[in-house]
C-alpha cells in the first residue's frame, strides 16, 4: 500500500527518467524554431561548425540541443520540399518530422540506454538524432539491424537526412568484397546486421594477414535496432567462422542411419501397442495400470499423436500425472530405471536429449555387447606397460588401443546425434530443406539462418535423416558470442517495442537501462483474453472460423504462427474453403517486407511466422479503420512474453484501431512442458470441458504467463552460462588478438621474433641449469648443446660453447648472440622487400595454427566438462582452471614454434640454398638432420659425430610453459626506474634488465 502511494506521489522510476528529459525538449524546439530562418547553406554549415566546436573540447552533451534541432529542421525542410528518395527500388516521399516523444527517445539512445517505443512510433527516425550527434566525432557510428534488407532500406531512407547535412553513409551487405567493406566503415555512419559486424571483427582480428586486410576502425558507438531480438534471442548462438578441420574424423551418419531409423520405427510400434493396451485398461477401469503405461509412452514418444488424443480427456491426464508424480519420488527411482530400460530409448524434451537403453544398444548391435561401451584406455595402457614387448610392438599396440577407442567413441556419438535428429528435430519446424540442403529456421523470427549449422555433428545427422548431401565436419577458426562482441563498444544503445520484461538481463549483461517512452498518441488496441481449447484441432477450427468472419467484414488479419508447419497447415485449410490469403515464412523470406506492407489492406489475410516482417510498418488502407483496424491472431503462446507482445504490437500504430487474440490448446508445447498441468486438468474436470468448447478467463492468462516466466528464467540461465564460459575464452581471445594486431601494424616484425627467441632461450637455459648450482653437469651440457644445434644452424661444439664454465646469464647471452649473428648471415641472401612480410608471416603462422588448435581443444573441453559435476566439482571453475593451463601451454608453444621456424623459411629457394652454402662445413654434415630431407639425413648418418639424440629432439618439441615472477615488460618499453644512457635518454627495457635476460625489472 505504501509503495502504491509513493508511486502516485513521486511516480515510477521510468516516469521520473522521462520527466528529467522534458525540459531539454523545449530547448531543442526553441533552437529548431530559430533555425527555420537560416538559409539552406547556413543550416548545412552547422555540421562543420559542430565538428570544430567538438575538436576544441565542447562535449557532445553540450552540442545535443542544437544538433537535434538541426536534424529536426532538416526533416522539416525535406518534408516541405516533398523530397523523393529511392528506397530499395521504390520512390518514397519524405514526410517525417520528429515528435517531442521521439526527441526524448533520441536522448535516451545518446545516453547509452534502451529506448522502448511502441510499434509505429518511428524508431527508425528516432535513431537519426543520436546518430548524427555522435557521427560529429568522425570516429564512426554503427547502426545494427536484423537483416540485410532493413540495413539497405534504412541506409537509403535515413541516408537522405544524413547526406543533406553533409555526412557520409555506408551499408554492409553479405556479398561485398573486403575493399568495399572498408569503404563502408570509413563512412561517418555504417548500417549492417549484427552478423556482418561480428564476422568482420573476427576476420580482422583472427584471420587478416596484413593491416591492409582489416576493414573495421574501432567500436565507439552502436545503436541496435530490435535490440531484444539481437542481444537476447540470437545471443544463445555464437558467431563462428569455420573451415575444414585439421583433425580429419570420418563420419558414420549414413552408415548408422538405417539401423537408427529401424530403432525409431520399432519404438513407435511399441508405443502404439502400449497405448492400445492403455485404452483397454481405461475402459475396464484399471486406471493406475493405464496411467503407468501412459507415462511410459510419454517417456518413449512424447509427441505421439495417439498419446495426445488420449490426453484430451481430463481423467486420462489425471492418471498420467499421478503416475508421473509417483515415479519421480526417491523410493521409486529403481522402478523408474526399470521402466525406461523396457524401451529402446527415452526422450527428455526439456533437456533436448535422447537416452539409449541397454535394450536399444542390443537392438543396434546384437552380436557385440561392448559396441557402445567406451574402453578403459588408461587401464589398457597400464596392462600394456607390464608386458614384455619391444618398443616397436608397444607402439603398435598403443595405436590399436587408441584406434579402437576412437572407433567406439565415434559410433556412440553418431548414434546419439542420429537419435536426436529423428526424435527431437522436426522438418518445417526446426529446419527446412531447400535446394538439397538443410537450413535452420530461427525459432524466434521464423527466418532461415543462412550459413548456420548445428554443432557437434548434429547438422550432419539431420542431413543423413533427410537423405541430402552430408557436408564435411568443420573446425572453428574464430568465434565470439553476440554478448562479448557488443560489449566491445565504448557506448551501446538499443531500441525496440518490447524490452521491459527483460530489463534485468539487459542491465546485468550489457549494463544498459530500459526507458519506456510514452506514445505520441494513445494506444487504443483491444487485447482479448486468450481462448483455450482442449486440442489443436479444435483450436485451428476456431481460428479458421474467426478468419472467415473478419474477411467477410473486410477487416485485415495478421496470423502469427510459431513454425513453418503450422503456417502451411492453416494455408491448406483456408485454400480448402476458398479464402484468399498470403503466406510468409522461411520459404518466402525474400518477399518479406512487401508482403507485410500489404497486410493492412481491406480483407487481407496474412499468415506469418511470429516475427516475420519485424521492422516494417503495417499501415492501414483507406476505410480499414472503420472495420476495426488490423486484427492480430496468435496461434500459440511463445516461450517468451516479449515475443507475444511484439506480435500484438504489429497493430494499432499511432492511435489506429486494432485488436489481438491468442489461441491456446493443452497440446501446445509450452502447456505440455511448462504449464501447471495439474491445475489445468482440475479446471477441465470442474467445468466439464467438452470437445470444441473454449475457456476464456483472466486467470488462464496468468497461468500461461506463469509458464512463460519459467521458460524465460530457464533460457536466461542458459544464455548467462554460455556467456560465463565464453568469458574464459574471451580473455584469451583479447590477448591473442591484441598480439596479432600489434604484429600487423608494426613496421618491425623482427622485434616479435627476437622477443620469442629471448624468451625461449632463457627458459631452455634456465631449465638445464636448474639445480646445478651454477655449473652444468656433462649430461645437461650435452642436452643443451643438442637442443641448440637442432633448433638453430650454429654447429656449436662443447669447446666453443663451454657451458660448464658459464653461468645462466652468460650461456643465455652466448646463444642469443650466436643466433642473431646467424640470422644476419641469412638476411644477406634474402629479398629485402619480402623479408619483412616473411618475418610477419612466420609469427602469424605460428599464432594462427596453434590458436585454432587451441579452440578445437577448448571445444572438446567444453563438451565434456559438465561430467565434473558428478565428482562434486563446479564445471565452470574446472573449465577456467584447465582452460588457463591449456592457454599457457599454447602460448608457450607459439613462442617455440616461432623460434623453430626462424631458419626454416626463406623468401625464395635460391636464398635458402645460398644460406646453406654459407653455413660451417661441419654443420652441413654433423647437424644436417635439423634442416635436410630424410634421404639426406640417412646419407649423413655415417659421417655425423655428434647428431641429436631422439629423446632430446622429442623434449625440444614439447613446449613447457615458463612462469615468471612479476609482470612481464615489453622489450621496447621504457625502463621502469627511468635509468638513462650517457646521452641522458631513458633506456629501453631491452637495454637495461632485459639485456640480462630478465622478464621483469629487478629494480622495479
């Protein structure tokens, strides 16, 4: 009660935020009135004036009232002149001048928050205000849209204002070349989709081989249109650039498909037999036994049409629920396990998993009981070590053990993914088949996700199921989540019609507040109560009846469906009755905007997947308002309340009339999986629910919303967990990409080679001197000498090296000096113009190869880390710990790889041959093995007197991560204590402590 009184007195937080901005609206309008007397040239000159004032130190906040007024005045002049813009091939007359509430929306966006504005309130125009203001910095503004069409449309349409005021506008499209993309990013304002911006970032930072290949120029300010769709709905799927895997693994999906399909069909027959038996038991009144069979059928085939038909009766649902409640009790766990083992497999829809039983494993492999049991490879290795075998025989046996393990693992993996494909993934619901390819359909937008593939072999399993060409497995080359990409921006803002329900997620993940902007005109949409039916059949019949009624009175209707399958089912039903209509789903996405724009015509019926056409206004044709305006019908409640609000928001724009109604059945997935089924069943029994009857009550609406809240909370935890795992990789990615970018932009890539050389030599020397109390043993000296001569073309002898007489620093300095001298000899034969590129590529090649291998390893770690929970360990903590260790080892290996490749690459074959000729003769014979062909190695074997030992070479290849004390200082960084040379200049670190081989300054 007290809270209600306080809200009445001081208003809500949102109302207080909006009230703070109203005074500035009057200031903007005053400036705009004054600007009306300016000449066109004087108004356009304001852009240069603002930029000059910004350069002199004036803030954007101080410039805001005048800048917004300039945009508003430009819109007024374009409207009065009836300026025509060519937008996607159509001529459009400019007729928009920002309302006061739109000025508030623009201020919210400029402050880095989310502006929630109802459909039809002109979000596209609102963006021009903060975009113009922030573009004055010259650092580039990114406007992010949901598809290529809207990006191109808005760049052409809103570009009319920007170009009028002297700004440049670019637009990213899927097929553009790198040179064209670079031009778009150089513009003051760049439009594009989230995937275009994200993939450009990955290509720039993870794949570019020179600074000229990079197209982006920073992440300063971005406005995300339909921010909820991009930052929430699409955030569960990371952006991935992939290619052929370096670890070639033969797939067996086509091989196992027939047996898995037979298994699926056999279970279907078994479930039908169970349901037939359950029907007989129900007729006899043996309800408890029937309930057990119904529950068993639900576990084995939850989407069975026969099961759904039986569950239309409230009494049948009641006995199923009683049986289910009894089985989930701890005392019945063993009984539940036995029940599942009676089937070939069980399905868990909530976790999206299929579990193969022992009976199912025997069906797939009746002659081999261990076909689906992973061998204990560690135990088998231990047994092998205890056997008396030659090293060659042991090696062959190890290979056999590993090969058998890989074979069984691949068989389990392939069968598991095929079962998921057959049991959980439905054609025209989760995917469509177009041009002999399986294309994923986005569950929120109904659009095809071109180029996207399910990971971990699932996509290949679906391809095998559909009998289309199975594409080869890919490996991740570069990846980033949507969340972490957009968190790169110094300032991020967004706009949408529905963000309030997810305000907490926006705040927690992106640090953005949501401000609800009042409408320019009062929304008069009438939202009817949900209409609830027992079955989908009854629900669809009621929808068709309402469509006929609306069509008869010439009222346009937009029907939102949750899948392609439902949209085509309703289309067939309307065709049967001769009702003209238009279908918009993933199969017709090219005509999306045109179809949606016609949805406001008198008598038009448009059937679309829930979010199709988002971003395009539906304007009512003349006379339609008299028939009630646009009517929106939802064929099913979505998992998220926000998606339902978006569908409702398609009608009643700018004070137009409109109405909406949702139809729900107890067979809908949301109600089956997350609804309060016991309460619903009780309601059905209480009211004597019959076939074809409907229920309408606000309490039912609340019940549906409760189910939606459960799903929203579940999905948020999934997205949050995904982000927590990616944050581990993100820190590593920042280090690698930072190193890479520094390398691409430097004029002296040799510094990176020398840094790696010094680090590797220092680590190697210290590891050999460890425990020797300043003097090397003869064995340690031999090992160090072998490593030096197999890694570098030095040909050092014991007499020349004298490692036993040197301390750590002296040995380190000798090796580095000798290697640098050898490199200077090599440099004499190289092409000077190509040498710098070769040095850069030597470092890049090592970084990219090992980073991609690291991503592959992290994928493997991520997929199995959840098993640590069985050992009472937090999988996330374990992932962080092991991921850190893997990264340290990878980074150390990068440095070793760079060092190993210094003398194994050349700008030309002639340069390499001439360099070999200049090497000491003893090296050419004695140490040839490090640089020659296998044939040359064998021919030199009889001559060599000090060839490298096999165990030492193996040790040299293995990279041991080195740990340092204190922070590492770059070679070219200034001395931390500002020590100076004789001329009074501060020394670089490489000339003070770095000269002694240290990585941290002992004087720091």
